[in-house]
C-alpha cells in the first residue's frame, strides 16, 4: 500500500528502524579537495555508505520488504532492489 498511498509521508516501522540502526547513521565526510577545486566558500559533504557491507540501496529496500512479508506470514522471500 505504500507505493499507492496518497500520503506525503509514511512512518517507518520500528522493526525496520531497528535493523537500519545496525549500520546507520552513515557518516558524513567533508569534501575539502572538491571545495578547493571549485573555489567555493561553501562546505560540501558526502555520505559514506561503506559502513554497510551491501552498500545502501539493497538493504534500504530489502529490509522493509522482509519486514512486511513476515507480518503477512510469508515463509520464503526473495527481495528485489528495482535496480534491474
């Protein structure tokens, strides 16, 4: 129902947040060399997803899929990422 909801925001279930907390928050790093190369006074940061062994995309989608399927009583599951 999340995909077809008309709600602007949908709360992330506590069970999903508990799993995300195992590798989040992902640390932010300042891009000093990029700032210098651009000659900008702005501070530029990037998010490092290397703390999650699988990167960010797969767990971000697979965890909620597994959570909701378990609630529905599914016994076997293969998740997809939408990445092709």
